[in-house]
C-alpha cells in the first residue's frame, strides 16, 4: 500500500526549499514510500518539516505530526551524542584506554583498547559469546560482566568490523561509570539531551507513550531484499555463523507484538524511537556550536575531523565491503557512503533512516520511514530528499 499523490504530504518548508517537498511527494508516487517524515535545520532554523503517508500498513492509519518510529542504527548517532557530552564535561578522553574508566574491561587481550578504537568499530568486539536477550540487557551489572569478559575476534586496532548491537552496550557501561549519577545511557540521553531540547525521541521508550503514536514497520519481501542487498550480502546475513549475523544478534529485541515497541528497554545501538523533527533538532545543536547542550568547541572539532583507519584500512569484516568510515561513535561521510560535506557526522539506520550534522553550512537533517528499504549505502528516498535539500542550499547562496 502506498500513497501516490502529493496531498498526503503535510507540514511546511521555508521559501526556497520547495523542491524538498516535491521530492518527498515523489517518494510516495515513484519510490514506494509508505509513510515517513523529513526534517532539516539550517543554522539553527527549521527549514523543512514534512510528514505523510501511512503509519500502519494493516490498518491504513495516517502518519501524523507526532508519529514516532524505530530508527534502528540511526540510534548510534544519538548514543554517540552522550559520549560527546561526557567528553565536553571532562569525564572522558577519547584517546584514553577503556580500562582506565572500567578496570574489569582489561582482560582477554583488551587492556590497550582505547575509547577511540572502540567507538570506531575497531575493537574486535562486534559479537558476544553469550546470547543477547532481554534478561541480560535489563540487568546492567550482569551485562557489564559479560561485556568485560568478551574476547576480541582479533588484535584490537587492526581491523574494522561493524559493532551492530554491542557498541551501544559498551558505550552504556562506560557512561554509567563516568556519570556521577550512574545513569544508563538511555536515561542520560533523556535527562541531558532530549528533555532540555524538548525532543520526541527515546532510547528508552516509556510506558506513557500510546501505541497510537507509533508507526509499525513494513518489511520488504525476499525478492526485494535480494535485488536491493544483493545475493552475497543476503547469504552472509542468513548464515548464523557469519560476522554480520552475529553482530546483529539482539536487533529484534526493541520490537513488541502487543506494544509495537518494547518499553523501558535499552538497545543503544538500534532501539531508538522518535520523530525526524527531534533527531534533526538534536543534530542541529551539534552543527551550530553546541551552546544549548554546553558542548565544547574542542569536542565538536573532533567529531568533524576525518576518521582514523585501523592498521588494515577501512575494509569492514562484517559488512564485507571497503570504505565505510566511523569515528567517535558516528559514521563519517565517505566516497562509499556520502552525506553532507567532508566534516559531516551522523548515523544511518537499517531500512533507510538517517540523521546527521554538517557543520560547514550549519545543516542538520533527519529522515524516518515505516517502509524498510533495501539499500546498504543510501536509500533512494533519502537520497532524493538530501539532493533536493543541498540543491536548495546552492541556489540560496
């Protein structure tokens, strides 16, 4: 089911950004969009705020202004924001060893892993030897023991391997030890970022959010996935012994048949639920000096700096491809996965969602959807929106 006419599009764009609205409408007419939202800020001003389509394929209920949806790995960018906050407050040194803050981490060959290496998916800790279930991740003390005793898959710092789910758990334990209040990552995000900025996005979705505000996910069929992802990646993904399959264990935990998404559960690498407006607003603070959150210029400069590769380069042992780059918990724009300018940082999510900051022009952007796409490096719907946004920027100069 897909809307086909522009009247499904609601919201507004500032003068000069009309082509973004046209691209959003075209997504429904030509790119199999079901429901979604797009928001962009420029130099702190909201210039695009669009939503439309269907939030629930089975019932046909419309996507509304405050509809929220899971954004999968776009969550990683929000989690990285909490680490940046810790850095700005002087709690964390990105170049320091993890074990300085978490002594129990220094076992099984992990003694010399730095915060930077861990956040760049270079620690070899992309999977756990123990099953990831709700019982484990809701018991943070027990989870910390499991994380600390995990042995790296290879010598840390030598290879990149996408830490699809584990990264957020490691970030969460580090932050819990740094924070004087010892809050979980999701609670810290809510208290220190989401609530002060008035954001409708949660890493720990509360009981108070009604199901009527949540979009359900429509998944592609097998043939669509084969065409989009390609047979090689699909074979890797379906092989339960492969690196990518193991790296994504636990990615289904945020879903709940009765409540749409699980409540009071944190998967900091893949479980955030929110609006495009909220995600773009958060990135806008990071794109324009960080004043509202007390971010230091030194922190923002580090986030905008180029990624540092492991000794064997940017070939990813989970994604089975070369050139995707990570730094300090964010993905960086690259030739393989370009978004914004060279100083941009953000995170895409499975199915098409994306949020990022582009500090040079002061741009912040987010796209979310209820229809999972099948592109590994840039969903066609998202690409159309970003191309129209930057086209509008060029014309405004």
